[in-house]
């Protein structure tokens, strides 16, 4: 528990220490949005996230970053734990925002940074607000800001996937941007597995081939969600083991 307190305290100190850079970022945000400005604003959240993850004793292995196309994209990922967001911010190495639950909007300083990253806060229990948030996300993508969504809708708290909900995929289909599936594994061990106690882990982030608008245009939302879920699930350990067992069974028949 002492280790957890140290990590929480360290994270709070880093967030408070970002106030000076926050003021600079606000001024930059008022200027015409360019890739250089987005990267400059993104630098502080990226650095803070890296430092917090490193302090836990966690290492992150990212593969497939060369598969990310130029321009705005919608990243579609599984959601194992709260540290997923820090892993994306700290290690994807590209400016991103999130479709995030409304509770995060209550956190001082953090909510301001997330606003500057063009994050969108959503209340899944309020259908009207949810639709408004999705429409805002569509506009953000059209304006050149990449976003991350977790279509499971909640943390799985383990390495097994919950069903992907198709509604949020309207972000890509309406904005006409590429979809980049991402499999993240190991973040649940940092907090959820320890019932709120922070501990180190090994995180893998696997970037899959992008799916372009002309490839998904003919798919229904439910079919697209199922397809993306299959891709994301393919890089999780239990899925790999299951496929290995099936192959062994077939060869021994």
C-alpha cells in the first residue's frame, strides 16, 4: 500500500507541476491547429504519462507503429484498466484524444489538459448526451485530431474481451477516416488485479493494419464491430493459445 501511495503522490505532483506548461498550451491551442502545435501541446501529457508508468516499474513494448497512416485516425482498442490511457498517451508517440467517461471531467487540471487534446466526455447513461458527444468526436476527427475509443464500454479488468459495441464506430464511418485496431495487454495487472494497489507489469501494445474507409464502407456497424473485435482479440495471449490448441488438434487427427 505504501508503494501505491508513493505513486499516487508522485502523479499528483507531476500534474500540479504541469500548470506552467498548461498556460502555454492554452495559448497555443488558440492558434490555427497544425501538426507542430498539436505535438507541442501533447508533449507534457506524454511526458507525465511516461514518468508515472516508469515509476511503477512497468515496461512497455510497442509494435507496429509503422502501420499508422498519416492524418487523423480512429484507434480502436480493448480496455483492460485505467492505465490504458497513460500507456497510449506515453507510448503511442502521436497526438491523440480520447472518448472518455464523464467522471474524468471532474478532475482538476487533468480535465483541462484533456480538453486541449480534443478529448470528448461521454455519459453512456444519457442517450442524448452520448449522441452529442459522438457528433463532437466526428467533428474533431474531421478537423484533423486522432481519437482513441474503447468499444467494450468499460474495463474488462483482465485479458478477456467484452463484446465491442458498434455505436461508437460511427466516429470513423461518419468522419471517413482510417480505423487502426490496437491490442493492449498487461495494464490490468497494474491496478485492477491488485484491487486498487499499484504494481509493476509488462505492457504490450500491438498496432494492427489500418482499415481504410473504402474497406469498411460496405459493412454494417455490427459486422464492423465484430471484425475489429476479432482483430484486437487475435493478439491476446488466451486467443493465441486457443488457436495453437486448435492447430495441434487438427494435425493430430
